[in-house]
C-alpha cells in the first residue's frame, strides 16, 4: 500500500460478513479492498470459532418465509426491525446456495432439522476450542482464496482508525498498515468488524457493570472499532444492551477445556439458578441466552450457582450435541455433590436453610402447576421445569460466556448506515455483527449470527454493485 490508496469499495473486517460482501462485489466486477487487522493467514475471528450452523431462530433456512419472520418476531418480542427480519427470512437460503456455489460443503450436523446446513467438517464432539481445519475455518479460507483469485484485495495487518468525511458523505478512511499511516479513498465504506464484546469499556458503558467477570467466549477480536468510528460521524446505535452467549462452568474462567463448549444451558433450563443469598433470580424457562444476560447483570456475575438433582443430570444433562454430562467432568469442572440440600448449601457457603427454602417453594409451585406465580416466575412454554427432589443433589458454580454483542450500528435492509434521524449517511454501510436491529429485545432473542452476516453481506454487495454499474 502507498500513502494513498483508491478503490470503489473499502471493507473494514475480514470475517464472514466482510468476505461475503467483498467476494460478491468481486463477482460483480467491482474493485474492492478488505482491511483486516489480523496478520496471520488464519487470523482469528468469531466466524472461525462458531459451531458452523446456518439457521434462523433454530429453524431451517428453507422454512416458509412468513414462519421465519414470525419466529424472529417472537424470539425478539417484536424488537427486530421488520425489514431486516424479512430480508434474513427471505435471503438466507440464497446465501447458503451461494456459498455452496463457492465450494463450501455442508452436512447435517445432528438430528434437529435446523442443523441440516452445518459447515463441514463439523466440530469434534469434545470440550474446548477445536476450530482449526474444521468447517468454519475452511469456510473462511475458501472465501479468502476466492476473493484474491477473483481480483479482490485482502490486506492483513491493516487497522482502520477513522472515517474520512466530505461534509455528510463518507469518502474513505484512515488506516495503519505495517506501521505506516495510509489514507484510503473509496466511493463507499462497509463496516464489518464484528461486535464490541472484547471491549470492556464499551461493555461497561452499554451492557453490564462488571464485564471483567465475564468469560470471553469468542475470538477476542471484536473491539468495536467500526462502531466507534460510526458513532463519531453521527451513526445511530440500536439494541446495545444485549449480547449472545451461553452459561458455562465458572472454571471456564481459567480452564480452556471448558469453553466454548460444553455450555450448560440445557441443565440450567431444567434446574434452578440461585444467587449468593440462595434465592432464584431469573426465569429459567426463558432459555440460556436470556439467563446469561441476567447473570452478567448481577452485582457479582461470578456469584451464581446452578442447582439440580440426579434426574436432571441424567436427563436434560445429556441434551445438546456436546452435553454437559459427561463433558463437564471430562473437562475438569468442579461440581459440588451432596445427599441432602442442607449439606449442599453449607458446602456452597449459602445462608443457613436458604437453599432448602428456595427449593421447597419451587417444588411446591411445580406440584401445584403454579410456577408462573413464583418470584421470579418460572415459565414452561419452551423448557420443561423439573422438581429437584432426587438425591444426590448437585451444584455447579457458573459464569456468563459472551460470544458477541447483539446491538450495534443501525442500518436499513441493504446495509446503509442510518443517523439519528433514520437518514442514510451517504457512502457508509455496515453488515454483520457490528450492526444492530435484528437480534435482541427484552429476552435477548437470538436470530443467527452466520445467517445474519452472510445474508446481509450479500444484500449490501448487490446494492453497491448496482450503484457502481449505474455510474
């Protein structure tokens, strides 16, 4: 790179959204440059760390569009922007077919229908981080090679610093490349650098009081650089207070064999979560992502414990393709065990009798079919509650694992970045997990990270290519 570079479209971030956008533009013959701060050929990003399943709210991407839109509406409790929900529901199937056309291999990754579009080869069924050479890593390598073979440029070791504006229009950006300052002139800039999950200051500002007590269940590269650049030029931010993540054994804070899997969501939806006072603090029936968000908002996010019994451990404990039972034990997690609840409470250091009283109240409510009247309530629409009455009893200290932030830059359905008046900022676009307006809402409804990134990347690219060919 020289002191000044010129291109039609400059893209910040070489994750799935960035590479999808860039490769689609190259397909259309549009000169494109991707600025990726990672230097290694296998630079880490959240896409590489993912389970590799393309789905929409855990539905097959080929399901009826109206059904998918309704699933998004229900999962996000109406938070998702209607045009974004419609775009993802309609076009994710097209994105999957486009990827297949680029040589990406898919398999059925389990019995659930939504797993039929799982990247191959699938992750191995063992605890810990096992991404090299697996489906998502192969996806990223394949897209990067195709981009460079198709005439696009992927510049590793290039960090975007700020957007360049001519009045209200974005005309490029300032970057640092191999220790040198470089200005990039571009007709359009697309921000695709992921969420802000690794930026503790932004997490503290928008999401939770003590982000240092979360487990970074991600690639550690989502620092919110694009979000901050966009905020500086007046971009609207939306849904900033929710994140996608899973409940993990607290030992994952220092034991790499316990993240990103096994996650313990399915045991938590069957048992109960208690705080340092031995009292329930969350509706377990609203699912793992919701509970993870609530745990993260406690005064001490490392104070909560999952309590369950033998029936739960040998039932829902075997849920998921990499179940907590037996993988928590194999990974070295500390699990407390006792023949009675009083002894378990003493071992946990809870106030005398508190755990017994909490579970007695909980069991009585379930027996009377009155769980919705508990405080907090225990809903049973999505996840069946189990009484805790079969010894031995177990307790697993928990932590919240954050994968990516759900909120971010507001865009329309072709990726145009919107200002505070919902007016597009000329020349500025965004796609993928640095954007907001799809996932989130009061229950932290999750739509699908891979689907969102690839689909919105392609839609943004098609829009920009149409503009380029008109000129």
